[in-house]
C-alpha cells in the first residue's frame, strides 16, 4: 500500500515561525506513515477560524473541546481574513514571482527538497495539506508535545517553558535530530555563512539576538528595554572577554551596542533592518521583505547557532538557533525580567 503525502504550506508570518511548524510537520508525517514534501504555498492567518470546537475550547480554556486535532488545510477551510488579493489564503511573506536561488518553490529558495518526491507528484497523489503545528494531544500534558505546548492555541513554543529545567537538553536534542536528519540548507547559502564566519569570528563569540519592532505588541511576552540586553552582555563579558555577534531586526539596537562596547568588538551581518527598536512593523510586513530578507534571516540564525552562548528573548529566530545547536547555553531575558 502506497503512503500518503503531507504537503507542508506556509502562513503569513516570519521565516522561523513557518520553519518551526515545518519541522513539526516533518516529524508528524514520519510518525504517521506520510511522505512529507514542502511547498510553502499560501496558508491561513488564523488556523482556528472555522475549526470545530475551537471557539468553545477558547471560552472554556479547555483544549479537549477541539474536535479537529490535525486541522488540515482543505477546500472547506474558510477563507482567511485579509487574504492575499486573488487568493483564498495568505501568500508566504518571502514569495517572489521571479523566484530565488534557481527555484519557484519558496522552501527551495533556502533549503533542498526533503526527499526524492516532488510537490507535483504529491499534488497528483493522495495527500493532506498542513500549514500549522500538529504533533501532540489536545491536553495540558507536556510529555506528549514536541515543539508547541498547546495545539489548540498554537502557543507557546515548548522551549520557553523548558529552558533551565531537567527536560531542556533532551527536548532540544529531539528537535535537533529531526532538523539534522531531514533538512539541508542550500550550499550557496552555507558558502556565504562560512565565508562571513571565517572573516569575522574567533573560536568563542558571544551571540545576541535582539527582537524589537512589533514584539512590543505580543502577549504575554512583550519587548524588553534595550538596557536589558546591554546589561546581560556586560555580565557575560565579565566572565569572558569576547567579540559579540548581534542579529537583530533593527539598526538602533546594533548602534547602541556599538556605542557601549566599541566597533572593533561588534560583529553584525549586512542586512535590511528597520531603523528603530520600536518601529511599528517587522521587516517581513513591509515592502522591504522578500526572498533576500528571508535569506538574511536564515544566515543570521545559522551564525547564532555557531556560538556557544546566546542572549535572547522568546523569538522564533533565537529558538531556531537553540535547536540547531542543542549544546549552546542561553541567557533567557524573559525569565530574568518577568516578561
């Protein structure tokens, strides 16, 4: 009996938000005798819209009231609000009509295909389509979860609850293994990362990821003052004097670090960024987004993952780096500052 395909699509959110649900979907597919292929086609803005039992589950704060655990994207799925004109749902924020890196498949702008099967083959065969996390049960038991702590609300990432606990190391290792066994970054991008690393990095560099812009609107973890990052850096430098690699969505954060710690100590990739820490929109929701921005985001996370210690908040880019290097240590600022 032939296997069924799982076609993995996108949603209108940041690169590592959709990357992480893709990792989740790969694990779900392999655990359930599906063949995963990644298309990163249009997906839902709100995956709970029209989902049986979702409204009742929200009101009662009881995930078990949800009737549709897998929540596949189907022809019966209601159209997304604020959908991409001409489409039922929302185009990936990194899509370009002209493609990127020799591909018109958005996943393959950045990554190699997962296997020998093509999207076209999957579309012609028996398949389901997913654009959201699926691994786990509709309950509060963390032991059956993988990447997401609640597959009704689709938040938070399990990582942020597990950091600093006895379960952290195994959790990060489990996710790392799915990534390592199934996902390969395009060699052209790895070559750029290696070149930048060889030119600018020493053996031990402190990594800092600063998530600003619309982070201030997120609930319950809102943006921290920039001084929180600066103080954390000073504490780490008091332990070991190193260079600092900073990845950020805004230039203000980087300039403040240059002022405090000096230009010679700081490492930052050339990239498109917003000007202010509290700019109202992230880059991916402005006209500056597109394939190149996605590649820059990927490269920054790969460089963060090459460092032994990272200072961060609950950002998906930082989470990606922590999963790609399960042995790095972390200063998790949300826990320190209670946000």
